[in-house]
C-alpha cells in the first residue's frame, strides 16, 4: 500500500500534510509516509509549548462508486488517520474532522481545466440530480468519454486527507 504524504508547509507552530489514498483503501499500515506524519507529530508534541494544539482533518473521496460505499470508506479513512494521530501521542479529542464522502465540487473544479467544453453539462447533471448514484450513472452513460478522463485523471486527486496541526 502506498500512501503519499507530503509536508506542504511548516510555519512556526503549524504543519500541513496531504495524504493521497489508493483507490478504495484506508490502509496506512506499513506505509513509510505514515511514519513521517507520526514522527513530525511526535516532534511537535515533545515541545512543552504544544499544549494548545488543534488538529484539523479533511477527508475527501472521489465520487466513483455508490454513495453508501463512499460514506463508509470516508469514515474508515477518517478513523485510520485518527488512529495514526493517537499512536503519535496526540489527544484525538483535539481533532476537528470534515468528511467529503463524494467530492462532486472538486470534480467540477478540476474538470474545468481539463475538459472546459463539458463543464456546463457536468454541472447540470451534478446540480439537478439529487441522488448521487443516479447522478454518476447519468454521467457515465451520457458523458462517457468525459467520465473516462475524469476517472483516470481527476478522481485519484480527490482521494485525499489533509491534516493541519496548529499550536495555538
């Protein structure tokens, strides 16, 4: 299992990480990048001034698959990150979590740069079909070439977890 973790920025008392999940997975065990996040957390927590820290977590899924499956996967990914944070010695009660089980807005935003001629049709489908499973079916059937591009290029970018640690 490969989970990409990149420290995006460090500003005195803040660290940000972006972890990229593989398709349909929440497994962080044995991933060398998960160790990096744990080590950086331990380092921050060893500072006596780190008592007022908060940890913000945003977990996002691509819209591929059923809405029920994506909601369950998003919760498992959240739990995996919280476990990792707890294993580093952080108080998991200081975690604020935002979950995006199906990131349709992210899909539209990224599609604008790739397939701008199709964005209006994509927006219409996303905003007019409430049932997300029917929405995905409609896009797959009526925008099949666009869906292939989106599922190969855009969807993997939507399977992420941002972790921001702030010492207040």
